[in-house]
C-alpha cells in the first residue's frame, strides 16, 4: 500500500483510507491528526461553527448564494492556462490553474467568501483573521466589506514591513490591522494573537481562519471552501487533455489550503499529488508530530518541543505547521511533499514571468520551482502532463523581488 | 504513600480556610525555586508551576513574557523536573503546560516523569474533554491529578462532565479571555462558581485575572479558593525578589482568611 514509483508511468495504488478527502466526522480526525486542542472556553464556539457549517453546506440556498458570489464577484471559474513556452522549454505539458486571476489576487477569496457568509448567517458582527503575506487579510477585509461586517486582522510586525502594500489595501478596505509584536513576529504569532482575541470576543466575533488549520471544523471546512479549485481544474483537465487527468497535480503548501482544495479534486484519480514547501518552513518534510494552534499535525520544533520559526522568502509559507489532512495524506503515501529553496523560487518566478508573462506570487513560485527542477532532472518524465495551481499573483512581492535581484 | 492533590486540598478546605494556589513560571529566573519556597512559607495550599511553551495560546502578555524569558534561559522539561526533585516544600506542586510538551514522548512517559519528580497535579489548558481521554488515563495510572478547566461558556452538560472527570480541583475561569490582571470580576464568575459548587464536592478554584487580595477574597466567596498567576509574575518580571512575592502571597492569604470569617 502506498508504494509509489516515481519513474515511468507506474501509478500509485491509492490507499483506501485516503481515497477521498471526505468529512472527518465529529472528532475532526484525519488519521491521528487534527482534533480540537483548544481551551474549554472556545469549545462551544467550535461546536457552534461546526453545526452551522454542516447545516449551511447541505442547504441549497447557501450553496447557491456562495456559487453566485464566487461567479459574479470573485470571477470564477478561473481559467486553466496552457503554459506554452515553458512547456516547450521543459519538454512537458504544463497547465496553470489561475487563482491569481481571482478577485483580490489569490485563492484566499474562495474560503473567505464561504466563511463570511457563514458568519453572517450565524449573526456575527466581526471577522477576525490572521495573515502572513497579507493575502488572507486582504480577502477577509474584502468579504467583510461586501457583507457589511467589521474586520480585525492580526499580522506579525515583520510581515507588516515585508508586505506594506497589502497592509494599505486592508486599511483602504476598512479593516483594522493589529501588529503582532510577540515571538517571531510572523504568521505563527499572528495565529496565537488571533486565538487569544477570539477567546475574549467569541460572542460577536467569528474567527475566519485562512488555511486548512486550527481546531475542527476549520481544516475540513476550509478544504471544502477551497475544493472549488480542484473541481474546476478536474473538469477543465477533462476537457483539455486527451487522457482527461494530468500525471502530476502540484501546489505550494504553507498551511496548505490551495493544495488541499486542489488535491480534493484529484485525490480519487491516478494523478500524483505534490505539495511544495519552502525549505525553511517544511513541516511535512522536517516536522515532528505535535500540537499547535488547536490541532495535531506535523510541526517544526526543537528537541524540547518548542516550536521553531519558519523562514522563507514567501511570508505566506512561513508557518511551522501543516494542515492535519496533509500530514495524513503524506503518511498514507497519497500525496508527496517536496521542498525548494529561496534561490530556486526567485529563478522560477523570473522564468514564468519571462516565458509566460505571468507574475506569480513568491508562494506560488515554489510550485513552479519544483516543476522546473523535476522536469529538468527527469523526475517528471518528458511528455508528462502537469497541472499546477498558481495560488496568487506577485504584485505584492515586487519590493521583495527588487531586493533579491 | 503521599496523599493526592485532591485529598490534600479537601483536607485543607476542611479546616475552614479558602484555598490559595500561587503560580510561577519554572525557569523564569535562576532562583525560581526560591519563589516556590516563599509561596509555601506564605501560606499557599499548593503551587502551580508553569512549564514554558513557545506558543501559549491561552496566556496574556505577562505569562508570555515570563515563558519567553524562561525558554531563552534554556529551560526544558527535563531541567525543570531535576530542580523540582530537589524542592523541599510541604504543599503539593502542580504542573501547568500545553499539549505539545505533553505529547513529546508519550503522555504516559510525561506523566510518569512528573510523578517521579514529586509533582501531584497537571493542568493542560488546550486539552479539553474532547482530547483528554488518553492523557486522563495516563495521569490516573500514575496517580497524578489532571485538573480540567470550566469556562463561563460551558454548557451545563459539559460542566457536569468536567466536574466528574476533573481531579485535584476544578479550575473555573473567571472570564472569557486569556490569563492576565484585570480590574473587575465579571458577574459570570459568581454564576459559574455557584453552578460548579452545585455539581461537585471537589474543590473549585477560580483563576485568570485574580489581581489583588480583595478580589481574591471576593471570588473565594463563590467557590473554594483562587489561583493567582499574572499578578505575581508581573511583580517578578519587574524585579521583585522571592521574599517580596512571598509577602504579597501572605497578604492574599490574610484577605482570604478574613473574608472567610
């Protein structure tokens, strides 16, 4: 079970337990991962959100309202773009799922519109959010404005410096951005601070978590809201490809929401699922099982159990954990997780920009970097088809890119 | 065989005194064990020891700062337990930490190590009823009392289960929020205290935001006693010596005893 061959066209046998990314049930467990490790004070809120989500998700009216907003507001479906020149250069057939073209410039909007509708339905007045690169913060501020909710976004002080443009965007959209000055002053600490704030404001506030992490039902719920990426891509591949399914499905992974949504559309196919992490924040590769931010998963930590800081060129991937379902997919062998370094990422960003005229986010460029490396090394066999989710656009990163060049 | 944390606290309560459990972050200063002695000498009924974690989700700025300081000084679970084993105090010691430190090896090994060092209680704030099963079994097997938290937001059904499954005492949160000093005690605290007292004979102690003697006395009137953490740690971080911290604990002790008369 789970034995995978990475040469030729031998496909993995898909272990039954991970055949489909389904409802994790009342305990919120993906194998041994997931769960609900939050203080007693937050448990009623978690139960309330789970019940509300289950009800909404099976309510055709809610689904129809969400679909409408994703279409007329967020710009879905996003196109599947053939990367003609890069494909030619690499000797493969590469398609890009263009989440960079969704409103606000990344896949984050899919999840946020879903959760904001849910919060609104639950009668909450304020959305709380953590943000790393600022994309989730911008998306939250956007959805809050759309639905007439208030938004408070927690952001590490260091990320505020790195992502000045997104801070301005959130301010323009009417959100309050709270700088987090504790710990490493990045995404991990923004999560802690958002949790702390949530405990004290749980009556009127809804915590809109930006990735497939946090206590149950968040990892499952966020994956379901992001599933639209994978389902669209699956249908688009079916229409575009002679065999219907790509050989490889690739996405970058921080917490792992765009990858989870993408994989959900292909988990029951023969496609090999590849998550690409930043070398300095690769919990699936270098992490050990632990408990952080309300869930059990793979976590970067020292030998004493203190969580270590993630470091990469992409603020959105600087997270020391990984969504619990990814840990489970890794253990079961259904998905494989790779790492790329900052240098490869910058090269990949430039390469995609100059061959395809697409300026991808530094986060998304991680997925591009792995595809370039694997195609050049022959790990991806010549002639293979690759579907890559381009999670966001790179405008926000221009200042960082300028420094790196 | 030494009596359990719960037996000890029930015996103390039986003398008619409100219970007082002061807190110190282990490793926050080189002489942190002197603080434990000072608390015990000042009339503490038990002492809570914080095992510092990098991401303390339920702690406010003061305990965060104390935790960061302790970790930066090289504090580890192993070092804490070595120092705890050398302590000579006549009241029970209770460990307070987060799930990630508990699951490093196995929960059974963690609980065994605590007991071997003489600790008699354990509090893990991010391990609610849903996740506590394995840990509760491991603690019970070691004779370690696992203290569960009860919140103002807990339903009556949950409060009943919490009072049934908690050991040592029931840790009642005065408010919805993190640890840290606060000016006022919300009305919901009194309500939670009354409800818990109606459900159990186990000691019920209030914690979170107990900032000064008068507040401690007021809260103790609604339950069996209080845990005092951030108010003491603020003083320690601002440079207070163990003796001064002991004096402050003694002043809370006096207020509690006067309030009980």
